[in-house]
C-alpha cells in the first residue's frame, strides 16, 4: 500500500479578495508561512513520508520545503502538479472577468467541465496532468507501504480527488481545498481508500 498525504500550499495574496492566480508567482504571506509550518508539524507527527513532491510554483516549493525539513526527507518538483493555466484570465478579479467574458464566466461556475480558458487550459487538461502524478507515485513507490506528500494547488488537488473518488468533472466545485489542508489517501492493490478530505484542525489558532 502507498499512502498519499495531499496538501495545498499556504496562504498567498489573491485568495481573498479572489483573483485567478494560476501560474502567477506568489510568495507565501506571513500567514502562509505559519500555515506551512503547522502542516509540516502535523505531517511529521502523524506520518513518516519518504518523499515530498511539489508543484513548480514558489508557494508550493516553499510549503514543501517546510514539510521536508520537519520530516527529515527531501522534496522534488513535479511539473504535472502545477496550477491551472488560466491564460488571459490570470490575475484578474471575478468582476474583471465577468465584464470581459460574461458567458464564459457564468459557464465556469455552472459547467466547469465545458470551459477552456482563453489561451489557457481546460479541466480535461488538468485531469490528464493529475493522472500523470498518480502514475509517478505508483511507479516510484509501488506497494511499498511508503508515505509520500504531494503539495499542489486548489485546482489540481480537486482534480486528483475527483479521480480517486470516481467523480465526474462536473463535481469540481463540490470539493473544497483550504490552504495547507490535509487529504489522506491509501492506494492498495485491492482499491483506493480516501481517509481524510480538507482536514484543517492543525491550523486552529492561526486566525
């Protein structure tokens, strides 16, 4: 059995008020750094991961570095864990996107699986990348009773969980992924067991 601890990077600017962050490079805020330390402590206390894999974005690399340090292991960037490419929507606010692409903006919240971002990706592209991440984990840690950590983004984490839960892309908005939340997944020969989704109790006291 291979165990995956899936988490999201710590807090950054552009979460509230919301912007389409995507491939915009953003440093962790002070709160984000505190969240990264908190999730690192939680993972180190409960599990013994042998590897940390992160998105190439700085906010994930920094979060993964804290986890690797706390767990006495190393981290590695995996391109397939990168955030959604929002194309021309990148770093725009909801109001700015609604004004310029009203129909596509409405579709994104009503039928996200039908949307391709202008000069960017679609959810189908994202899911294909997420599947590559799962294949990488299984190839490198096949039935070894090892634990690995994945540090991704709200979008790619949702895509991973949808696949693991056998849910359609239309269910994209039904899964929440808070900064530095923990998801626990067991990959075994006889099936997949999702033990935790969006657990955040280790972040209490940071508000």
